[in-house]
């Protein structure tokens, strides 16, 4: 039995992995897939990849591209979610602000620098026509940190996946002022260079298994109820999320990679646009 370490956020996007693990799909091929939830998100996962503390990660596209551009030797091995991520833009429920346009000069709560909540704040600011050089941030580590900070009086706004935060909007903890979708497929599967060097066949098996699970995921009977129960969501919210979400089974396109790089470059978040081989794993 070969052990493979994998990390991802504790969100509904990753249920196919958990189903495959629980049903023994990886064990049947001699793979002990060790999943670890990372509530801090992409910034933390980039660090785990760089430090070789994980083999694989289910990670936000823009966060990994930025990290690789700064020297992280990991590679994108495949698209995972081919639809955009819908980033909700939140303030404390008792805030008097009622529109995204009112947030122009406010601080932004982010899980950590280099995270999706950090990078998408720049994308949103650019969309709004704001000066992205003047953005200011406060670090809140994860969703729980944001709940604590905003509930205790922080005037910051906070961007996090729309449906993950929906229960906290319903409970009157957050007020959502709008949404900002990623302009590209949102999640990819990443692997460390050290893992890729000696485990190409192992990776092939892992990808084959997860692709079997994701290609038919939406057709699993009562999958909406399963998701709602496991992730403490309202059934209608999960059904809405499922209608907007598509799982991918192929490598990301060169156009997608170029779009991400060009946008990050325009925001001065990466220093240069690098060739695709710097980012993409090519199957032998």
C-alpha cells in the first residue's frame, strides 16, 4: 500500500474525494490516500506544497499560479472545478453599508497573503475601478477568524465562497453586499515536483479514480441531500450551487493559464508572464 498525502478545503467541492476514500476506491488500487482538511485555504496549502508536507492539493488556480511564479516548484496536474468560484463579499450584519461601492476605502479581512481571499480582493477592486495600490488587509486565518473579527466590531469586508458563508448570512452574522466570480476555472489539482519525479503511475491511478467520481457526481441519487446534510446547508442552496458547478477531468487550457497570468500581472501580483511549462505538468 502506497501512501499519498492530499490537502483541500473542508467544503462541498471536495465531497467526491471523500466518497472515493470512504468507498475504498483508492485502496482497491493499493493507494492509502490521506486527506487533511485545511480551513486556512490556498495560501496555507501553497506553503504545504512548497515544504513537501503534502503530495497533492486541491487548490485555487490563481493562488497556485502566483505561488509557482514566486518559486514554488509544484505543478498543475489537472483542472478540478472547471466553473468559476462565486466569491461572496461580506460585512458584519449590523453594518450600515449596503453596497459594494461603499467598501472602496475599507480594510479587507483575508485568511493570509497569497490566499484566494487576498487575490480576489484585487480582482474585485479592479472590477470596481478602485486603486488597487491602496488596498489594506488584516489577517484572520480562516472563516472562523472572520466570524470572530467582524462580530467583534471590525469594519473590514471579507470575501469567501458564497455558499460556504450562506448559513452565516442566514444566521445574521454576515451581510452579503454582492458577489465576485473568478474569471477562470477555480480549482486545480496540484502536485509537488518531488512527488511527480517518482510517482507518475501512482498519479495516473489517483486521477483516474477521482475523474470517475466527478464525471457522474451530479447524477448520484439524492446527492443534493447528502451534500446539504454533510455541509450543514439548506437543500435549495445546494441545488443552486450544483446547478452552477462543473467538475473537470482534463488539464487546464493554455488560454486559461494565460488569462490568469495576464490578470495577476496587470494587478502587479506577479512580476512576469512565464511559459506554460513552468506551471503545467505534462504526462510522459
